[in-house]
């Protein structure tokens, strides 16, 4: 089968197409025929060597690329009874050190980490849900705040940020969204009650509409101290990248969200998507053979939604 790997770190040009044996599912696993794989910033961080330098991925001769996947069950391992061949599913590969990722024709995952695909979306759309949706869900879980709390979401027009706004709204939080001025209507459609344009002195501008500051912040845009300044004393702050944690001033609890695959939580996200509470946004689709081009476009920025690689 065809699979994209990296053997050396660098720009998009280091992505390498290889022929690999078709993987065999073990006990409790399923093999998926990949229909779509989303392209995420973590893929670029793996390719560039950033995650290895940060101590997140140990040195490896070969690294697979791709976390998100949507496709159909192609084979089931011993002990798997709740999925059958032909089922449309989505899943997440959460081991970045593996030699094969989801930029491939086939992928093997534990059956416990996949879920039935959304009924009302294409597989390309469905592929945008696992990594970003679970990241937003698990970040909100870490906050452990009661309904009615005020949550600041930076990067609210982005993939993780957009899901965070919608999921926070669904949990009964008051959402203050930060994004570019042109994205106000978009993030309000996700459920934001208050909009603050991206710019200098964010803390001052948030506090002008939320006296005392927000109860917590999900800093998907990695603004660091600027976003922390908008949080109330002894509030909570979630960081979305290694090395991006600000100093926990004013006894604010600063935590990383470290994503993990979770089939049950993913099934809950699918239900929300089917009910129209989550918008699955695809910026564009490209064939797997254009993975290099997809990474070049990702580096350019400005995307609303995810690029998705599809099988031809």
C-alpha cells in the first residue's frame, strides 16, 4: 500500500511516498480502508522535527504522518464484535512515534478508539472531527467549571477554536470569542455570545466587556500572556502546544491538554455533528499524492477549516 512517511526533518518536500505492507489487525483492532485524512498543524510539527526536539517524539528512523482518519472497516481482529466490514467510521491515531500514520491507504486502530461516522456528512468532512473535536472536548473537561461560567476562546475561527466555541456553548458556558474582525459572524454562528477582535491589549479589551476577567481561557491561538491577562485571578488557562505555557500569574491554574483517542467521546461528538450543533468545515480536498502541496498550503495560513487528503 502507499503511505506517506518522513525519514528526515524539514519542509513539505521531505514528505516521502513509500510502499508498505498492508497492516494486519491484532486482537481488539480493526483495519480501515482510508477514504480521507485531515491535515493538521501537528503533522507539520512532526515533519519539521519540532515534536522530536520538544521531547514528544523519540528519535526514529521513520515516522508516519497523519492523525485523523475517516473510512470503512476493511478487516476486524479477534474479539471485535461491534464493528463489521463495510462500516463507515472515523478515528484518531494518537501515537505520533508510530512508523505509519493516516496518510496511507490502510490504517490499523484499536476498535475502542473509533466511532461510527456522522450520518449527515461526507467522509472528507467527517475526517476533520476526531483530533480537533477531541482536543476541544478534553480541554473543556480539564476546566471542570459549572454551567454559566465565562470561557474565553482565542483563535475562535480556527478548527479547534471553532469546536471549542460550539462545545462550550452546548455545555452552558458564556463564550467570549477572539478572532479576526472579518470572522465575527462566523464565530457568533458557532455560539459565541461576546466577540473581541484580535489585537493588542487583549486583557484590557476583554475586561471592558467581562468585568474582572473570564473564568477560564482556551488559548488555541497560543497568545500566551496576552490571553492570560484576560483571565480572572485564580482562573484556569489551557495551553494547546508544547512550550506555549505562560507563567501562572495571579494563581491562575495553567495546564496543557494532551490529546488522547477516545471512541466513546468521539461518538458523542458525532451525535452533536448529526444534530447540527457542530459544523464540520473542509477548506479543500486534495488527493493523497498531493500531500506536499497540502502542507505548503497549510504553512501559508488563513484557512477556515481543514485541508483533507482523499484517496483517488
